[in-house]
C-alpha cells in the first residue's frame, strides 16, 4: 500500500520545502525534518505571490471652492506620477513612490 504522504515525500526528496499544519495556531510552519506521521497534515510550501505595482496619475483640482483629488489609471496618453506597491500576499500598501 502506498504511504499516505508518498507524493510529498518524493517532492521533499527532490528539494521541495515542506510545511506542517499547526492546529494549535491554525497556521503552516516550515518543517526542518518531517517525521511523515500519518496523523499530521503536510504540504509543499507555496511560492509567495509577487508584489503588485500600480502606476497612477494623481491630480488636485478645485471647482467652486471645493477641492478634489482625482486618481487616473496610467495610459499611453497619461504619464504616471505615483507608483503604488502592494504586498502580493496581503494586498496591503507597502510603498508609495512619488515621481
């Protein structure tokens, strides 16, 4: 009979990073030397999602005494003046670069 974790064991032998699920914290933890216990949940560590950079143009305008901030998606007709970098994993803003 095939071992429950046979595919993961082969991936680990080929160099894949293995993680163990911690039910205490409900999170995945890197396994230094997996025991391959049948009652433990393992997985191949997923590749981190890359950061996302959005290039936009920001303009401040006023109309009848009211101030407006407008944000435009950059196009070939509109040059960006702000680059926003978002974390690929969390989607949170990491960096804002004014050009």
